[in-house]
C-alpha cells in the first residue's frame, strides 16, 4: 500500500497555519521556515506542521513595524 504525501503550496501552507500569505513568504525568505523541500514553492506536511504559527506572525510584525518612521 502506497501512502500519498501531502504537499502544500504557499497559500495552502499559510492557510494551514492560519497566517497571512505575506507572513509565510517572509518566514520562508528569512529562514524561519525551511526552504521548499518537495519542489519549487512546495512544502511537505512535516515542514508545515513543524512551523510555529506565532513565530511566523511575529516574523512579519517585526520588520514591518520597525521600518515605519513617524515624522513631525
């Protein structure tokens, strides 16, 4: 019996973690989440389930909030 492996694209992975796609992209680009391991832009279930949703959300908040500067 062959068991199929669940593969996620970035939209599915972000949905699985209930985080915005932008947060997922930032997390993968920054190395917080491992690079796609199944193919270009595709992650295995093991990688997606190992990702910490709170850390992914925090990764997006930090740089965006830090880049804003108020003047005046």
